[in-house]
């Protein structure tokens, strides 16, 4: 992979794909940690006298312009963080961009409107990638969290000399180091709601993994696979087969919650669910058991909240897990948008070795999978 440090960017127009997918509330950025993570590469490019064109996405505009998903608030916040003017362009391709890009001077910054306002982006369209590339001389990929193959993260690398940004380099470095020789016990904690995209990762875990602790809605797909009643709890019907296979394959490495908090705040054992019950957090015994395992760990990787942490009644499991990991003396690595949101809420963000900006990307690397948007930089 070629690094931005090898690129000659002086006076060049650099198309910088960054992670700008921040939460917006009342037209303002509600959490700017993603933007802060993008700063080192932008500052590096400024120092090297580049002309910077920043591209990113926000939310799920489904391929058409949508005011709610505009990147304008992100441009404003980024400008404050850098203490520097950023010119926001209300499109990402076409004449307007062309005009602004050709007028760019060294150390000036443009920020383009949401690239997902075009349906071609998520289709990894080459024609669209060409249009994005048209206005630049160099491509820098720094959107570690955007690991899928899209035009602005993948196809574009065909049309411009391409380099990895500082964030991508840092993230890859930390995760690869983690995988090489993790200090043991090495514990992986997996939760959240996106069972469909996460469960397959468990079939390819590094051999060095000592235990996998399951929480969140994902736990109920496993309990279903064991034939338990899970009431109204969220689970993934399509993944029961995978869960059955994993139970057989991982054996005692796989640890499932032994109790849960249900909708009325009561604690219920995993084998005592009734049809009207909805498990929304891991229970007291599970918290104790998981915390004890985490305490002894030398390496911890955590992705996915243990429950519906956005609700105060159901945030306890996630908070106590977050605290246990914060207290763990080993290497602690966290990943995932909601996991990150949760630790911000609990004011624990500074307590870990590394908080990755990319949940899906980190999980794929953990499972030894290649990320083709990163391979494209080779
Ligand atoms: P991440 O973004 O950290 O990878 P996910 O996106 O997979 O995590 O899942 C986060 C979401 O999962 C949160 O909104 C949380 O409320 C939800 N969640 C976790 N456990 C449960 C549960 N038992 N029932 C319903 N939702 C849950
Ligand atoms: Mg999420």
C-alpha cells in the first residue's frame, strides 16, 4: 500500500475521501469525533501545500439529494476545528465543482456535497468515479470506516495515483499488530443489532482468540439456535443456521448471556423467557461473569453495545462492560459507530488503547479478510 507520505502533493489537487458521516441534530454536528479523526491528514496536506478537495457521505440519502443528509454542517464544524476557511460546494461532480477546483490555490480547501446523493456511488460505478476523479490529480483514501466498494472509495483508484491517508495507515497498523501476536488471554466481545453482517465474522476468528463474549440483540439469534424461547427479542431468522454451526464449532470458546433485562426492567434468566418478553440488555449475572473474564484478559477487542443503551433503563450492561474494559490492564481496542457513541455517552472514550473509526472494516480485518478499497491502493 502506498502511503500519503510517498506522494508528491505540492500544488496538486488532492481528492481526499474522508469519513464525514457524523450525527446531525438541529442542523448541527452532534458528535465531531469522526471529523477530529480526519484532521491529521488534512493538516498534513496543508503543510505540504496541496490543494484539497474533500469528499464524503452522510447518512442514507438513498441516491438522491436530501437536505437532512447535507454535508454543510460538517464543513462548518471542520472549518472551526481547523481554524481555516472551507468552501462548501453543493455538488460533488459537474460544472460547479470543476470551476471551484480549477480556481483552488495551494492550502485551500473545498468540501463537496454528499457523494451518496448520486445512486451511482454505492454501485461502484466507474463512469461516476471518472467524473469524481476529473477534478483532481491525486487520490487519498482516508475513509477507514467506509470499507465497502463504492465509486469514491474504490473505483476512483483506477483513475488517479492513489495513496492511503494517515488515519487508514494508523488503523491498519494497530489492527495488524493486534493480530500478529495478541497477548493472551485474547477476548473478543461482540454485540449490537447488525447480526446479519457480523455473525459471519465469527467463522473466521483468529486462532489466538480465547473467548468470544456475545451480547446485544445478537445473543438472541444464538439462543434461538439452541431452541430457546426468546419472546419479542430482536433476532435474525436468516442467521440461525450460522449460529448453530458456530455453537458447534466454537464450543466453550463461545459465551452467551445467562440472563437479560427485559422491557419492564426486570432481570430474567436466559431459559425463562415468555412470549411477551423483550430482552433489551444483558442481565446482572452476565455482567458479573463478563467483567471477571475481561479483568483477566491481556487483549480485548469489543464491537457492538450489549443492549439498547440509548434507553437509560437498558444502558447498564453496556456501561458496565465499557467500565470493565476501561479498567483492564491489557491492550483494549474498540470499534463500531454505536459502540463509540456509547463510550462517549459514558465519558470513557479516553480510557482505551484505541477506538477505531470503522466497525465493519475492523471486523473484516480481524477475520483475515481483505478490504478491496484498501487493496486498490497497492
Ligand atoms: P455498532 O455500530 O457498534 O457496530 P450495531 O450497529 O450493530 O453496533 O448495533 C447498535 C444498536 O444495537 C444500538 O442502537 C442498540 O440499541 C441496539 N441493540 C443492542 N442490543 C439490543 C437489543 N437487545 N434489542 C434491541 N436493540 C439492541
Ligand atoms: Mg451501528
